[in-house]
C-alpha cells in the first residue's frame, strides 16, 4: 500500500500533480477541498458550515475536517493506497491523522512538499479564478489570507513530518513546468519502491 501526502501552499499545484499521479498509479485521490466543494454545491449541512470559512479564506474547523477525512477513508476502504491533497493543514489535524492511520494499520509512504513563492502563488490563483468558478480564487484579499493562513498554521507541519519521517520527506521546486515537477515526483516513487 502506498500513501502519499501532497503538501504545499494554495496554488502550489497539489491538485494538478495528484491528477497526474492517479493517471499512472492506482491510488485514491482524497482532496479535502474537493470534498468541501462537493458538499457546498449539494448544500449539505457540512457544506453550509464549510462555506462560511472557505469564502473568507479561512480553514474549516479541525473537528469537521478530521471527521470528513475519516469518512472519506472509510468510504474507499478497499483502496490500494491514497494521495492526501490539502490534508493535514494544522497540527491537530496531523496528530489526529497519525492516530487514525495507526488504528487502520496504515503508514505514510512519503510526503511531497511543493515549494512556490508567494508572488507566483497569487498570480496562479487569480488566473485560476478566471475560469475555475471558485469564489475563493477571485479575490486578491481572500487569496492573501489563504497564503497567510498557510504560513501561520500549515507550514510548521514540515517540521512535524521532518521529525517523524525524515527519510520520506521530499521538498520539490514547484515553480517549474508541470512535467518537470511530475518527473521529480515519479522519481521519488522509483526510489521508494
Ligand atoms: P487550495 O490548496 O488552492 O487552497 P483546497 O481545495 O485545498 O485549495 O482548499 C480550499 C479551501 O478548503 C481552503 O482554503 C480551506 O478553507 C478549505 N480546506 C481544505 N482542506 C482543509 C483542511 N485540511 N483543513 C481546513 N480547511 C480546509
């Protein structure tokens, strides 16, 4: 079983790279952002709650997010492995995630951290906002807030995972072409086999 965490600020290309991995490897892609957006479009109770946070560029509270992730894992319980995209994003999420994986006798195989500068992130997100239909990509203030939240609450998880899984943590320069980045990621797959 192969379990991968794709880590990085908003707009760093996690979703793009997850899609490319799924095309080649039989893994289940779990994007907490996608699941929240699905709930919003279906106007579920969770969606209505999450929408208030997402539209301001804030994180959805940990208890909701951890529950959602646990449910996703349960609903794809016969998978060969998972790509976690956008989760965990806070220390409590990472701690709850470790416990959950332990309970399921699962391990993280590796963590890929995509590194992209702030100016490039803002440019990419505004660009994505032009045609993605995502309200949180249309407003420069919301975008800056998401990046700030990443620095305040999420970036520290690099140290958490470096301490926990030093040999399985890979930082990748995410400011290159999609193909170059993807090639680096598949090289990590080869090394970790
Ligand atoms: P991006 O990485 O471009 O911000 P995502 O689709 O991963 O896009 O996330 C969109 C929004 O969904 C986030 O700004 C946040 O409000 C919410 N969200 C997604 N994942 C999490 C999470 N693990 N914890 C809390 N909120 C989350």
